[in-house]
C-alpha cells in the first residue's frame, strides 16, 4: 500500500512525502502522519471514499483536513469512514 502527502496546488517548491506501508500500524507511525497526533485537538484519522483521501480530524470531527491519498489499499486497512459534521 502507498500514501502520498497532499500538498495544496498553491504551494510551490514542496515535494510531497510518499511512503509504502503494510499495515494500519505502519501507516500511523510514519513521521509526517504521526505528528498530527501531537495536536491537542487531534480526534482521529479517517478515509474519505470513493477517492481514498486520508483525513485528519480535530475537535471531535468538526474540523478536518485532507493530508494524503491512499493507493492500492486492501481490506486489512481498517480506517473509519469520514463523514462531515455540522455545528448546531
């Protein structure tokens, strides 16, 4: 399996990290991914289907960001499916 870091199109001169991994544990221990867990508002990682976008969620899921795209994933990668939350 493969994860490619998302870099916004307005950012120039930045090459995305691209990492291979074999399990969810390996994915979550990749340094550029794992550093998101140090944010005090970190909630969870999730996947947005059908595009396999790798998401980080903060504030119990009310703030979220695409941080990468997952390729060649299989059923052993058990990530929660991302769903937008709305403030009431």
